[in-house]
C-alpha cells in the first residue's frame, strides 16, 4: 500500500539550544507553532485523508523539533487530535522526531500512551568530536542508550545522519557506519550537510572555518553509507533533503551539496563504487594491466548502473582511460556482472 504522510512541523520546539547547522524554519518553511491548534490538526488530517482512506497507509508525523523534550502538556495537546484520529481509524500511525538525550521512561511512556509508533532520533554522527563541534549537547553513548530505551518500549526506531559536519572525514564516516549498524535501527535517513542561512555554521563558513562537502564527496559518503547499511539489513529510506520551493530557489542554502536528484545519484554512486571495488580487487590480486571490461546488467538496473546522464560511463572512461569499457543490457542475468579480461565477477 502507498504511504501517505501528514506532516506537522514544530520548528525548534523542545530543543534545549540550537545546533550549529540547524534552521528548521528555513528548511520546513514554517515558523512557530501557534497555528497548530487541535482544530487545525484535526481538520488537516481530514483534508489529507478525505476520500482516500483506503488508498494509503496514513501517518501523522511531527517533525522539526525535539518532540519528547517539549512541555508534556503541549505534547498532549498536539498528540490528542492525532490519537483520536488513530482510534477512529482515520489514520494508521503516528511518528515524531526527537533528540537522543530526551528519551527517558516518562517521556516515552507519554508518547506510547498516545499511540506513537515510530520515533526518529537526530543522531547526525557517532563521533564525539563531530557532535561536540556541532554543539549537539549529547554524545554517541547517549545515542546507544537511547536506541536501547526505544527498543525497551517497543518503538520502531529511525536514525537521522548528517554527513559532512565540521570535523568529518572518512575516518568518522566509517566509525559512524560501524556503530550505527551495531545498533540495528529499523531505518536510517542520510542528509548531507547544507549550509543554511542564519545558522552558526553559515557564520563558520563565511569566516573560512567550515568547508562544505563538494557534491562529489557528499555522493561518495552517502553511497558508501547506503551500501554499508543495506548490507547490514538496515533500510535507508532517504538520502538528501526533500526538495522544497525555499531550497530550490537557493535563497536559504548558502553552500553545500544541495541536489534535487540526490537519491538517484547516490544509487548511481553505489554501483560506481561496487564496480570500482571489483576492478581494484582484481588489479590487486593479479597485479597486471587490464585491457577490457564488460559491464552487463539486466534492464531494470540499466539507468542505475549507467548513471544519470551516463555519469558512471563518463566516470570510468575518464578515470580508467587506458581500458576499453563495454556497457550492455543482458536480460539473462538477475544482477550486475563485471567481466575483466574475460574473468566474470558478480558485482
Ligand atoms: S538539529 Fe534538532 S535538536 Fe538541534 S536545533 Fe535542530 S531540531 Fe533542535
């Protein structure tokens, strides 16, 4: 069944301070939560679901702040209309996002009692120096404890990562990948860092303290993380921020790898890394020059393997310009094969 999100944004509400990279009002195009009256929430749910109740799995989502850190009375006020809709069978579930240091027993009991099913934690990194430089106010150990807490209460657990913060490197990316896979969340979202106007990170960028990721490096990090998580049976449900008018006009994004087609390019990057890994392993093992490589793929993988606007074909022809490449569709195989001078590898 298709998924239907009914989003309510609560920019920065509940946050004990503002993280260096964060400007939820700019990202979500919402400021303040005065509009979120019970009547508004109820009528918005009805507007979304309307005549399409049976067409989608409907979920109310509270995003953009630290939900479980909000004053409990305000949490109840926000949750009650969603909970009533859940009991009436209008929606199928409720989710919210929060911080790893805001998930004690009382906070989770409240969420569970109002029917919240899924909780997403803003984790960003599992490197304590990166977390500290981003002024997150929590450590990687808080993330580990938080995931255990969420499991204890039976929530579905999602973790949000933000590759490219100040202090990030391949070392911290790999550390984050390994530690997150040990936690076995139900899903992960990966949003490479963008420099948003009116943030401390924007000031650091203007002062030359912070250098944003290039699009190429962001794609390398995201492709690696996605492949790593998938190989550890963790679903990656999104790579890159959802395109909005505010982001697309460029008024908010001062710098960084904003790319509306990020998800597609990351999938292309995964195939690029897999093929490249295969070539590197072959070279290391046989230690002699390669003359020709044939890449075979079934039709359903054609665009993913060749890449958007043939970006993978162009990449290999540029980087490995002394090797003859052949790219061909082959519907007799189920996945990608890489034949290096006649030696066939399943990628
Ligand atoms: S990143 Fe999360 S915790 Fe930090 S200011 Fe933004 S919404 Fe609040």
